[in-house]
C-alpha cells in the first residue's frame, strides 16, 4: 500500500469508527485505532451488554450500543467483526444507515459468500470491500484484545470487478495503519487459499483431538499440543467458517484424503520408501513455508 | 519414584555412563548428567566423528568412540539414543560387552518391538528395561542438546513380567534424577497410547503440510504453523517410528478416518449440527488434556 510519490506521511484518520462485534478481533481493532490516535470516536456495537462493557473497560471503544443502525449513524468507517453468518446482513444495515460516503469492511474468515451477498444488494454509492485479517486465535473475547494484534500480520483485502480502486485502497490503508501487511486478491482466490492454510488444518486438528483417549493424557507432549492447539477455538464460529467455504474445504479435504490413503497403504504394506517420501514431502513444505 | 522411608537424599550417581547416539536426546542426557554432577565419565558413542566432536564441544560427553563394544566396556549405565531400528541390536551388544551388573536402557519412541527383541536374547544376568522420554522435537543434533530438556517432561519406563523390580526402579530413578516425571507401563500399553498422542499426530501433520500449495504462503498464519510444526522432524526417524508401531498407528488412523468421513459427509450434506458436534468434541478433549 506504499505510495511511490512523495506525499504527507500522516496515517489515515477517521472521526468516528463503528465496530460491530467487539471480541478478540473487533476489540483489537478498537484498541489499535485509539492507542495509535487514528480515530476520535470508536463506537462498539454488539448484542451482549457484558461484552460491550468489557470492550469499553479495556479501552477498545469510546461508546457502545446494541442498536446497529444508530451505532453507525455518524461513522466514517464501519468494521464488521462478527461471526461470518451475520456479516452480510449487518453490512447491508450499515450501508443503509451510515452517512453517505462511509466505508464499510469486515473481518470474516471467508469472503466469497459475504462479498457476493453484500454486492447483490449494495445501495447506490455504497462503499464495501471485504477483508480478512489473519490474526485469529483459539482465544476469544474483548479481554484478549491487543492493540498490536495486527502488527506484522497479513490482512487480505478482497476487491471484485465492482470495487472502485479508491475504496479498495482505502480499506488497505486502514489495515496498514494498524501495522498489517496488506495483500489483495479476489474473494474466490482467498477462499481457495485459506481452505488449505486455515480451514482444513482447523478441521483436522479438531478431529485429531477428538480421537485422543483421555487415559493417554500422561503421554501427551509438545507434538500433540502443537498439532491440536487450534482445536481449542470456538466450535460454532468454526462451524460457520467451514460451512461458508464448504466447496473449497471439500476440495482441500479430497487432496488430504488422497495423501492419507497413500500413507495408510504404505503402512499396511510395509512400504517404507513410500512412507518416507510422504514424510519428506511434508517436511519440505513445512521448511519452505514455516519458520 | 520417591521413597517413603527416610534415607539419604543424594541422587543416584554413576561412575561411567555410556550414551549411544549423541543427538538431541543423547546429548541432552549427557549434559544433564555432567551439569548435575551425576556421572564422573560420560562416553559418547556414535558413527559420525562430526557429531561426536560436537557432543564433546557442548559438554555432553567427556570422551568419545565409534566402537560400541569398547565404549561400554567400563559403563555402569548405558543409554541408547539412536533411531528405533538400531536400538535392539545395539542394546544386545552393550549387554554382552558392558561390565557385569551394568544397567541398560534406551530412549526409543516405540517399545514393544525393541523390548521383545532384547528380552529374547538377553544374556544371563543382563539388566535391560526400556524407556521413552517424551522430549523429542522437530530439532535434532547435539547442537540442540540442553541440560534441562527432561525437566518436568514425562518419561515412560516400560518393564515386562521379566523385569526385576530393582532394575525397573533404577531406570526410573535415573530419569527422575534428570528432572523427569516418571510413569511405568507395559510396552504394549505404551505403544498403543503414543500411537494416538504422538505418531498419528505426526503423520497427519506431515500430510497436512504436504498438501499445502506454496503459492498460498501469504495466507499462512498461526494455525497452520502450529498444526504442521512437527512435520519439520526428520522423515527417516519418523518412518522408522511409524513402521515399528504400524499396527497401533493403523488402529489409531482407522479411528481418525472414521471421524474424517463423518466430517466430510456433514460438510457435503450441509449438516451443521453434526459438524458443530464434531468440532465441539475436539475442543472438549483439547481443553481437558491441553494447556
């Protein structure tokens, strides 16, 4: 998002930002905005009074409301950080109640269904571009919010052919101002990629944990703890993510099952060369992409 | 391993300990013994002169040799820390060349095949009880060795009906003296348990990494890094571990594949309730057994 032309380097600033959903992600957006002096007012919008109070207490928002339409009424920027099944409908309410020219984005882990649903009913002049900050965790709630959550993290901004370049750029600048590394790709490319890098690993991790016998607890060591860590995430949030990206997750799963069958047959047949090759493939990718 | 009777609390001490294989585990055993003053001499035994030199340089051994029979000739205790396929044969050489009364144990990740092979040819008066320190890592080599590697870690000691109680206890005291929490179970129970807590997770982690596309690297975040961390381990070491525990790994894999099929069908049919239940099962086990 860096500009090549010499220009004032002041970060973008907003008078009023509305955050819908003040959990780990929404709360961290609010704290980052306020602690970096990027917004004068941050309105926290949510269903539960306890979460809203907690968000205010940790300095994530300056005011709160349970009324979405009223909460966005003065917002220049609206960031929707709720579970994926709620995002499209809330984005449309925000688009219809925020001031003219307000920019709307979201933080959902899947993009194709959300972006298509919003663009289908986009009001004239409405500005919406989807986002996905890769900063989730098995932790949740405003109590886990951190102002530096996005620093150095990838945020994927997902414009379509209908997205004005200025809107896409403005959304990218917002995340960059929170310290993120911003990438642009289509909602389809995003969903295909995260099916392999996030959704499939989550599903597999949960299934691995589920088949572990509690009497084997003394034999649990670092490998199991690492491999199953994300299984501690909220099952309902992840049910929504997996179902809203079901076709891409099924495609990634088919690839995985093919490898799994190959590994099982190698074990059954005592084919050590084949087994070693499969393990070496995994190590090569891990060494290349991990750190 | 604590005794209820009042007795001198000095830790067990050995005049000479021989360590066969001076990688992460063997090197850490040596460093722990020497830094805790538990052994006067530690003989490092290995194939490669470079590893032996490195082990001596980091303070893991006091002398080195590539000759197993000569290396154990004065040892009161021999700890075999080589890849699992080499352990039984080396244990038998050690049993036949160490002084009368020397205690032999190992650090192999599987126990049934190794213990059976050693007991089958145990010389009269030979003292062997298998062990498995749950302290492996995707790192390897004597350069990674740490004196505190075993502190607080579980070590499983696997006696059989043939093991004299005094030998089992002495092996347990050895690991306890390095700071480990010692558990006792049969080789069969051990192998069944680690198939689920270690071997299956390793295999799955490697397969998950293998199906990740390199062009998706920007979308890799903490979940993928955790879930695939152990895939960075040595493929040949893990090929040996998986094959030497193939029946138990296949049994654990069958359980996993059953869950996987259930999850795939839930996704295919849009059965959100079933999917949520599977994810909740995983979270329940992770929350109960993890930390």
